[in-house]
C-alpha cells in the first residue's frame, strides 16, 4: 500500500500544472499563523523570497523543513527569506481548521522552521495556489513580486536548495 501511495504521489507531482509562470507578478493579502497581516509587499524587503507551499499531511514537506530553517538563517545576509504557505489549513468553507493549525504549529516547533508561515486567503487559493496539486511546491520571487523561473516540485536538501539560490542570486 505504501508503494502504491508513493507511485500515485510521484505521478501527481509529474503531472502538476502550476498557475504561475516565470515573470508573473504575485500579489496577495493574508495572515500568518499568529494572525498578523501579511501582504505581497513583504517581497520588497528581500532580493529573493522562497515560497515553500507545504501541507501538514506531507512527509517530504516536513522532512525538508529543518533544512529550510537552516537555509533561511544562512541566507538572511544575502537578502533571501524563506516563507511557508500551509496549504491544508483551511476547511471547505475557507475558515482556519483549528486542529490543522495546531498540527502546523507543532510541526514548525519540532522542525525548527521558525520562519513566517502564511495562512492562505481566498485570493491566494483562487490565484497563486489554484493549480497546486502536489506538495511541496516551491517558487522564488524577486523584490518586485515577480516569480523567478518555474516552480520546483518536491523536497530538496539544504545543499541542493543553496545551489538553486546561488544561481538565482548570480542573475
């Protein structure tokens, strides 16, 4: 059964279509897990923002979070920020599910992923996140809010993400 799930997950990742494309402007208003307002204006304070879309049900997402935390700390001086988007926190009516929120907060604490984690707004679920069919999905955004390159599907190690960030910073 686990092998079947892994195969289905890999197929979902392979057939993912992502709404955003390189150069698309990303705009949103939302809140973070603590209830503070966040907007796409957050991109302006960084050279590059790494948006990691994850789910509380996703083993690969959770396993990469300690590396993302280290990556976030290691790249602050370079103007790079890691931001998480918890894709499964809303119920079908668009309200925060308290059980999932608690689970997300526990995961963040256990993994040391103390960077900002966004609760998606309806605007985000109808736009940026509309066609995300597998997690983790990661996109990079410049200081003007424009997507850099295409979406990255699947988890990676700190070393592999660092190579990608270094390449983006060179451009």
